[in-house]
C-alpha cells in the first residue's frame, strides 16, 4: 500500500469501524460456504458399444481415404512440362544422356568383364 493510503486509513480508523454488517448477512455467507464445501460427485460418462464401434469405423474409413490419397499422390510424378517447358526439355536431354552412358557401360562390361568383377 502507498504511504498516503495507510496514513488516511490510520487517521480515519474510527469512521471505518462504526458500521457493522447485519447478522443475517453472516448467516447467508455461512450457508453458502457450507454448500460449496461439500464436493459434488461427478457421474462417470459411459458410452454404448454401438457408439464406440461407430467412432472406430469412422476413424478407419477416414484413415483409409487419407492413405489412398497419399498413395495416389506418390504415384503421380511432377509434370515439368506443365510447370516450365524449358526445364522439361533439359530433363529429357539429360535423361537420354544418362541412358546412353548406361548402355555404353553395359557394352564395355561385355567387352571386358574383368573391369566389372568387383
């Protein structure tokens, strides 16, 4: 508390003490305290077997749909021609270069198999 407030309360203490609450007020407060002091018992919620089975089936269906969509998206590759035709041409060019080098390596392996034994 601030010093001024404390001084004010000390100097006017007699004026604050002249009013007292009615007796009925204290009775009401005691009754409310007794009501709130008693703990309320909560009923445990129970779920029927049918409800649990419906929820489980719904979860399984949703998971199945999500898994199917995931697999479908994994199979579809990115179409570079739709995004950028220049990159698509470069990808085709480099893919053909890699394929030609692989065929050259296979021919070299047939010609000299000792190079590829390890």
